[in-house]
C-alpha cells in the first residue's frame, strides 16, 4: 500500500506519495490561498512524537520555477504530522502523512 496524505487548512500541504516508502525521502511543497503572508513556521513530528523539523521560512516552497526547494526528510513506517502557520495567525495548514 502506498503512503497516504490527509491535508486540511488554508495552506495546502502537497507530497508525492505514489512511491513513498520507508527509507525514501518525502518532498513537501505548499500552496497558500489569499490571506497567507510570510514568514511561515513549519513543524513536522515523527511517529515517535519527536519534532524532526521546526523551521521558519520566508517563502513557501511551491514547486514552481522560482520557488525555494521542497522540504525534505527521510521517512520510516508510521504517521507524520505536518503543521504550517503564518506568523500573523491568518492562515494555517495541517496534514497527516502515513507511511506503511
């Protein structure tokens, strides 16, 4: 079974889950709607509950030509929680990435 991604919020979390499996790298990009303004805070929690990435970014990685590179991290089997918010509190997005 391939990985599964459930996302919600004003900032959409996008990940190519087609061939994502334990030991591979997840590549995350985002799509924001009108009221999301930089900077943004990204937090990713591993299946163990530990925070594996917490970063403030100026621009969203969108996968476009002038975009910053995607957020990448190695995955193992389990459930990852991804949260992104803008500092003004106008927009946020969340996702659960399940790797099996």
